[in-house]
């Protein structure tokens, strides 16, 4: 999952330097750049970035004033950018994740960014757990239950997909494609963890890369080497491995 970043600095050269460093990171998406505090407040409210690189010294509305205007509870994670080391203590008082000094040292920049990644990963895990609890996927004691819906986080929002609508789940690198409806949704989870969470009476894994919803199966066609092809009611064809054939045949009777 990419980290959506807002860059705020009143110096164009400084902004270009930050952008150059950020574009070298494959998991970073720069969603906007701002040259003053007022536009930063507007962008934060409008775009809800995950992380803000925020210049401390700006005319009229400086970095600290931006946080005050947005509100500490609604402010995204912040890495302060400053030319003066004495701002560091106040930066941490403002609950910034970290700070970098101008001119920016690439190694120091990468350390600050990694710290942000770790913090955001923890927050994301807590967030997903709260959503799962609200959906009844885990009970109050923490014991797992088979979910009725999948919570898929994308672009700062959560999309809820009824598991009965899920035709198939297909591995896609570090993500899983959830096929339900007109277009697939990307979910940052492993096939193994999804297989463990989903109700085995309704879902079966047919290969290392695919889990199918039993209710969406139209027919199964055998292949010469023990492998097979599942034809879904939508017309989609999903390849299955002979290693997983017994589980499918058991569910299909």
C-alpha cells in the first residue's frame, strides 16, 4: 500500500529537492505540493494525506500554526523540515514523527521516512483491527470469527465487500485481488491469512494463487495431468492444481 504524501515548503528549490528524494521511493505517492501554510491547511482537509513533510518557517502561517489550524487530532503524521536545529525540540513537542535539516542529507531523510513507515504500519494495523471488531470478525475476547464482510482499505477509505459476493481471490504480488462485482479490489493481505479467516464451508483454495467462492462455481473441467479448471458463473476460468483437488471435490460432493 502506498503512502500518500503532501510536501509543504515555501521555497521552490527545497520542494524540488524533497520531491526528488521522494520519487526514488517505490511506496510513496506525492499527492500535492504547497508553497504556504494556508494552502497546506486546505490540502490536508481536502486530501487527507498519510504523511506531511512540513516546513517550519513560512510567512504568515508557519508549520506549527498549520498544525494548530488543522487540529492535533486530525493532523496526519508529520516530518518537519527546517534550516535550524533549535526547532527540533519544539517539533517533538508538536508530536512530529521526526525532523530533517536543510540542506537535506539523503541518509537522514531515509531514516526519517522509515520511522514514518513503521508508525503508519502500526496505526494501519490498529485501524484494521477496529474495523474488524466493528464488523464482528473478532469477538471482544479477541477470538477470530469468519467475517461476513471484508474491509478493504484504499486511498484513505474503507470499502466493505460482502463475502457472498466474492467470486474469487487471486494473488497479485504483495496484494490479493478480490473479485466481487464489476472490477477487482486490491487488498494488502496474504493468501494464507485470508484462507485462514474465510469460512471453509464457502471458500476453497484451488492453487497457491487462487481461492474461489463455492457458490460461484458453474462447473469443473479436468485436465490431463490431474490439474483442473474451474468455470465460474460469471464465465471466468480459474486454474486449479491437483494438490488442492481433494478439498474442492469434498465441498462439491
